[in-house]
């Protein structure tokens, strides 16, 4: 730590006490001591410990003699600062949180307490501030709150019935679906135990599943009939899972099987209607005998989806023949899915088959479910096969589009960063920087708006880009239209990867014309001519002739020096980034710019 004798405020006796400085260094928190004066240029920092230097990135020498305002930035809460000012003017203490900024520009959330140091006359001799970086703590707290809120919402709104119970089976918490399935309110259920709402014939296996899940700390599944308020049972499949939080509580997840059982019984009386439905859908509906795996039913879409006549498959135990259609790397999942469904589970899996007619690969999604008789035995397997080849292709296209969006975003951020640096370098004041930066950002926003409206494979055209800049001119529209002449073919497509840089260069030309050139004087005229000419190989080139005339030029010794962001774009950025050829010529009554650049096919 530097000696306080190097500090202009070292005469303050408070700073001379070695034990005080040692205590401030040992406290662990960041500490600032400032002079009593609050108005600018104050408060002046009299003392900062090494923890404060570590927190802010400034050295102690940089902090001492400065003002705490150097830690403030755009996101610093001005209302908090106003409250701070009021509290300090009343000689009071103040505690709050806000956003501060380190020397490298990075932000952090600071929690600080400021107390006055008073003498015997109750005069403020200094202000003592203890500060902590609470960014990580607040982020973790927010993440925990969000996670808890999400879990609570998922529990409450789940389409499955959910209930939390303790080891003996007392009901501790239920969701809306659980209440709906049992026809009871939450208040009613929370006064009951599982043994009071489970059908007597199913009570033993239900309690056994509860005990096994708790002792083995593993999920157990059981089919259970729950008693509704009117004693009418509702069939469910129940998964009993230990919460694993040390409480000994378990989560019961129930899905209503009543509708499925009713559908199984109704199937025998409405087979024809089922067939009509199967023939009308584009997905394959199929049924297999669970014991022999013989295909008993296949809807009309079977021929199209599997590229195999359903008539050849019906009545045969042809699972292995079917399996040969599946690609070898997906084949193992087929047998696993069949075994799981035969065991009573609903299974969904995705796999690929090779078409017999054209050899193409198709993606299919199979949903397989057990069909159970009145004794609870799996007697058939039902399935829905869906051709998801197009959906897979769409997902891949979406992945490519997202990658392209990320690429464009990185490019755009690079352009904005360069734009801000160049604008700042060429500005004489923050006001001028703000005006020019906003103006250039507007040009960048316009070209990105054009990009966002393009359909797949489209490109921005040169004439559309020119017209966009003309529409954005600050001079009156009719005034500009009467003095701007455009000559050239329409719909010359520009390369999307470099159109942002070219648009900025075009914007700078228009800006300079409106500020200094042909659009700034009544006698001035701007003529933009362009044509398409052959380039190297199959690449065409756009030839642009920008001519400003009728301009009263300043004397040679009064001409501005050839510098600035626009000229940098024309002479350096366009040749380097766009492989363009550019030239600039001062004429007696204006200027001429020639740009030749490659364009899209």
C-alpha cells in the first residue's frame, strides 16, 4: 500500500494512524474514506484499502484523490444516488445496492454502507464506506427463486396428477389434476391418507410400492384404482419416486388409464369405425399380438410409409423381416421397444428405414402402447408410425438458420464496435460523437432491416439500397428528388456478407453530399450512374460513378484534408473487405467517386 505522505490529503490525522490502516486492510471488505464535501468535485477519496483496489481494478494511487463518481456508469441507479445524497446531507447513514463499473468497464452489483465520521461538535469529518461485490450472490439467489417458481408451476399445472406424501402415506401436497381425477378439493385431500382413497383391492400393492420406493430410493410403478368422492374408481398408472431431499417424502405421479380401458372395451363394438379412422389418417396405425408379434391390423398408410404392401405383412410373424428394413444402428431400439411395450409400458422411439423402391432413408417415429385385457394382461401391442423425414429436414434447416443468424450477429457486433471506435476517433466532442454515431447506426439499422425482410436465397439490390438512403436524407424529399439523378439497371444483387460495410460507405457519401457537397447548395446536382460489367471468371462487377457537380468549391488552401471515416471506408475498407476498386477525384465544381465491386450472381 502506498504511503499516505504521497497523498495530497496526508495531513489528515486520520490517515496518519498506522493501526487504522492495518485495521482497514484486515477487515476483508472494500473500504473508502472520503472528504466531507459532497458537491463536485467532491467527495474526494482520502483513503482506499487494497480490497477496494481489487474490487474496482483501480490502484490505490488512482483512487486516492479521485471521486467515487468514477465508479458510476450507464446502469448506475440515479434514484439510489439521489437517496444517498439526501441521507448524507442529513448526516445520516445509508445502505443500498446499485451497479458500479470497474476500470476495465465491466459492471458489478455493489452493496455498500456509508456512515459519517463526526467530531464532538457533530460536524462531519469524513465519510466511511464499506462495499461488497454481491453480483454472484444475487444471481444465485435469483436462479434459486426462478428454479423454485418453475418447479412450483410445473407441479401445479402438470397434466399428470401429482401428490407428495410422507412415508406412512399421509398426503402433504396435491396439484390441480390430482384433485380433478379424484373429484375432491385440495383441502379435503390434505386431511386424508392414501389408504383412504385407494381401492381396497389395490391397497396392498400400492402400499408395497410406497415402501419399496422409500427403502430402495428408486421409482416404483403400480396400476392403482383411486376412489373418487362418489366412490367411483378411476384407473391410473402410478409412479412412486423418492424426493431424495432427506425428508423421506415421496412423489406420486398418476396418469388416468380409465379412458384407455374404456377404449379397449369399445374397440370390440366399433371395429369398423376404427378402420375408417385408420384409413383416413396419414400415419400408420397397427396392432400386433403380444405373444406371437403377428401383425393383426395395419392402416392404409402402411404401404406408403413402410414401402411394403400391408397385405404381405398381415397374418405373418414377420418382426425380423420388418427389423431388416431398419438401419442396423437403430435396430437394437426396435427390440427394446417391443419388450418394454410387452411389459406394459408406453414407448416412443425414432428410427430409420431404407426404402425398398428407391433406396432412400426415411425417419419414422413409432409410439407403441400395450393393450390390456380385463385381467390386466398385455394381449396386444398398438402402434402409431409417423413419417418424420420432413420434420427432421426442417429441424436441420432450422439449425443451419440459427448458425447463420449467430454468424451475422457476430459480424454485426464487429461492425458496430468498429463504427463506434472510428466515430469516436473522428469526433471533437461527445455531442458530435452522439450525433454521428446515431446517424451511422441508423444507416446500419436500415440495411439490416432490408436483410431481415429477404426471403431464402434473396439479396439486397443496389437500387433498393440507394433509394433507402435517399429516403433517409434530412433534406426535404422534393428538394432532394429534383437534384438527384439515378441511372442504371434495377435489381443488381449485392453480397449479403459484405453489404453492411458497403451500405455504410454509401451512407457516408450521401452524408457528405448533404453536409458539404451537391445537396448542401442550391446549385448542386448529384448524378449516380451504375452498370454491370464482366469481372474475372464468372463473377460480375458493379461499376458505380458518383458525380457531384454545381458545387462552389472552397479555394485550394481551404479544402478539408482528405481524411475521415467515409474516406477510410472508400479507400481501405471496401478494397480490403469487398475486393473493390475505388478512386476519388476533386473537380472544379464538385467531386467524383468511382467504385467497382464484385456482386452476387
